């Protein structure tokens, strides 16, 4: 019997059941307060645009330092709405990393622009500034598109390299958007995610570090003009009195029930964030040479929406860990430029770092209710699985 099999037999007595994301433990902790919030909504009956929406927006603004926050129906809408506000066309290039969820590319296309896929840094998994500059230069040389926006993705919770990206954007005259769907709670140079770019969009999908009980999102903006445009587009493009359509818009509103849930989750979020950081520290100290964890940047704090490593023989390692009762996930098995929907935008020669990471990344259990013993057990199982699959 190998080491993985032995650990599988020991798991229940040693650490019990390990959850990849434990929403049940969190719900048990706050259920009474959430129920009270939901009853309040039932009592006042404002299921759309209830007072909880304004309360949530104001608290998110206070926490992040953003000029204004516009709550919306999903993380995808949180990007589409401000991109629509720029009035982009198919001649406008929006530079995005190809190693991310398809929502980033969908947002660009739905807003009417053209995505240009950029390779990522193999250590941080975030958009590579060197390749970004190369892709901008290539677009300018080709002359068919107008370089307009760079939309970063703070992958797995790590804010992108904004100092480098902002420098490039300033030189090239590009606007900077942040896809912060996974990084709420992260920081860079003592600035919270939500204020690291002129426009940031985050997701409150249930599995996020700050998640609703359904789809939800928010756009963080740093100017009054963009705030007014986003608020209008979110509500069918109407004016402030909601009488006349003054621009093309959409139904991007967040419903009041989800805001009520998020308000209670926000109350415990920063305590949970500390717990996530403690789990990440345990992983970093105990994984050894079994895997290579996602890197970071100076003066940057990861929000640890996920904890992701690189391993050889990833699929075999994942299977072995599963037999020992350790759940894992793979984000993302296919880069965007290799997907059928985006094939027309695939760069010649591919994007080697994106493609390699797609074969190697593995996300480990990460949530505030993971015990220290469970985290140590995850490390032990990963080490055993890597050694076993290398034979």
C-alpha cells in the first residue's frame, strides 16, 4: 500500500471531511442575521432598489476607498457596464490575459470591442507587462485596431502588476480596467482592490471570498462621470429620474435580497480574510518542493480567493489527492485563445505561458473554516501524490 492510500485510510480519524469551499460553516455562523435581513426585505417589499443596495454600495465604498460603487447583477455585468460607458467599437482593441475565465473576453465582445489576448507571467499567472507592450506594438504596426483599454485580471486573488501596467497605459494612452472578480480583499501599496484602477469590476458569485447566495457583482469607479454613466447603463440607460433612455443600457441591477446577504457577509469578511491568509501561510511553509505556489509582487497582498500551485503530472496528482479525500479544482484547463468562441482572435504562435499553466495549475482547498490540521494534511497528501505519480 502506498503513502496516498495510507493517508486515505487515516483522513477521517485525523481531520474529518475536507471541503474545497465551505459555505455551510459560514452560513451556520451568520444564518440568523441573514434571515433577519431577508425578513426586513420581505417587510419593506422593495425587492428592486431597496435600501440595502445603497447601504451595500456605501459600505463597499468605505472599505475600498473607491469614489463610488455601483452594485450590479453579476461580475460580468460589472465589466460590461463600464466598457459600454466608454462607447467602444469593433475597431477598439482591449488587451486581456488569455489565462482566465471566459467572462472577461465575453465582456469585451458584448461591449462591442475586439479582444487582444496577452500572455501571462509564469510565476504570478497575471498579465505579463512585457508581452502586453509587445501586443500593443503589434496592434499599432498592423494599423487595423486602435489600442484603447488594458483589462487586467487579478488571478486567484493576486492584484496584477499595476505599477508596470499603469506606466505602459500612460505612455500608450490606454485606459486601465481591473477584472477583480477574484481579488476582493487584496491590496497593493496600501491601496485596496477596488481603487487600484480607474474602473474595477468584482464578482460576488457564491464561491468567491465575498459571495452572495446567487449571482451578484459591483463596479468600483474613481470619477463622477463614470459613476453616472454606469448607474444609467445599469438601469436600461435611463436618466437619473428613470424616465427617458439617454443611452443604450441593460438590466444590470442587483436585487435587494442579494445585497441583504452580502451586508452580513461583509461584516465578517475581514476576519475571514485573516483566516485565509493563515491557511495560505501554512501551505507556503509546508508544501516543500512538491509544488510551486503562485508568486507575488512587492508591497502586494493577495486576497486568496483561491490558493493555486503548479505541479507536474497535474491530472494524476489531482486524482491521487481525490482518492485520499482532498478535493481540488482546476482553473483553467483551456486558455481563452484556444476556445472555439474566440478562435478568430487567437494570436499567431499561441501564448506559451498560458498554455503551459493550463496543464499544470491546481487549486487547493481554501476557505476560512479550514483547520490548521486539515491544511497540514492537504500538504502531506500533495507531497505523497507528487512523489507517487513521479514514479
